[in-house]
């Protein structure tokens, strides 16, 4: 295994911090270098341009989601799994929130990243479909294949557009917080409400309460 490059890691970490706080479009490689107290030339030694840094951050996000967005082997799904998936999505979306805020611009600016993102999206949709199928087989959701397909797609649309939605509703998009992101995860859970079985309702209701954030704290 190749040794970790601490300078490269510092550049990636600082870029993520600045992109999240200010938006990717408002941050240049000179800003990143100045933030780290290094010369632009030193930064370019590790990354040829800002797109290369973004690609590295997307690879991190992609790997993180690929790790958890899958159905466990050898056992039925439980309501506790629902909490796990939603909390994992919340953490990943918050940590890499700039990707969601500036997604269309990022994909328009980098054809290779756009192709990687499309492949990632297809994997996510397949993985989420299989997970929802598992919840149906476990008696937690009462859904047929067509309903599962629609729920998966609607969930994806909410998750990938929620940060952008928040930015359009607030005068200062730099003040987003994790509580606002939690409400987006709650919106996904709310889509399932009509399909929750009587047996699972009490447990799912507890998940609702853990994710609910009043709208007057969002807008």
C-alpha cells in the first residue's frame, strides 16, 4: 500500500471545508492554497486543477455511499436497519453537501465526472430498490414492485435536490446546518408512510420522531 500523502490529504480536507462553507463556485485553487498557507505551485504539484480536487472528493463520497447502501446478507431487514440507512445518508450528505448544492454545475464542467456520477446514480437506485424490496419482504412495508420503483425514484429526487431547495428558500445558503439536512431525510421517510404495515408502525413512528424538524426552524 502506498504511503499516505499528508499534503495531498490536507488539500482535499481544506477544499471540502471551503466548498461546503462557501460553495464550490466561490472557491479557487488560490483560495485553497492561501487557506493552507502554501504556494499555488505546491498545490498544483498535487492537483493539476480544481476539477481534480472535486473528482477526489466525489470518489470519497461515492465510496462511502457504496459501502452502506446495500442489503445485508443472510438476514431479514428490521426497523433498526431503516434508522441505520437514513442516518448514514444524513451523515454522507452533510459531510459532502457542496456536491448536492452545485451538482448540475459540477457535472456540466466535467464530462468524466458526469459519466461517473451517472454510473453511481444507477448503482444507488438499484441498491435502494433492493433495500426497499427487503423491507417489503420483512413485512415492514406493504408494497408491490411498481410502488417500490416509484418510491425509490421519488426518494432519489428528494435527496439529490434537497440542498439546492434549501438554498433557493434561504437568503444565505452559507448558513445551512445539519438540522436542515435531517428534515430532508424526514421527507424521504414521509413518502413511505402510507405503505408502513400495522406491525411495524410503532417502531417506524419512533424513527419519524428522531428525524422530524419543524419547518419554522428551516425557513
